[in-house]
């Protein structure tokens, strides 16, 4: 999976995804969507399947955004079973690309 580059406009094709590289910690992200829709998924590692799934600890797992949105979200990246949580951004549409920019606020 390709990595997102912060503070750069990205054009992502339908049903594609990008990994959002973050280390453990609390981050405030600014998301601006120029075209289409995107979803940010927050996955927590589970050893049962050896993959990252939705959190069962009450943390929000999905954030949806559409064209024209400029939003700020606070994400708490933790470690489970020695694996850091993963964030990825996907285009949920089957037919339409999305253009967006994600940046870390300081």
C-alpha cells in the first residue's frame, strides 16, 4: 500500500487506498476534500487474524468526508500486541476519483 504525503494534494482512483504514516501519539489532522468522497479508517491490530480491525475499545473506526469539506479530527494512535494502529484513506466510490489533502496540525 502506498503512503500518503502530508500537505500535498492527492488524486486517488476509485476503490484505492493510501496508508497514513503516524507513530504512537495524539494527532490533530486537517482534511480538505476538493472532489469526491473519502473515508479514513482507524485499525487496531488483532493477533487472531494477524490484521488491523475496528477497535472494540470505543474509539471511532471510520471518518467520512465529501467534496467541499474542511474538517479537523483528533486521532489517538496506540500500540496493541506490539503493533502500532494503522490509518488509511480510501475512496468508497466504485466509479469516481477523489482529490484531497491531509495535513498534521501543530
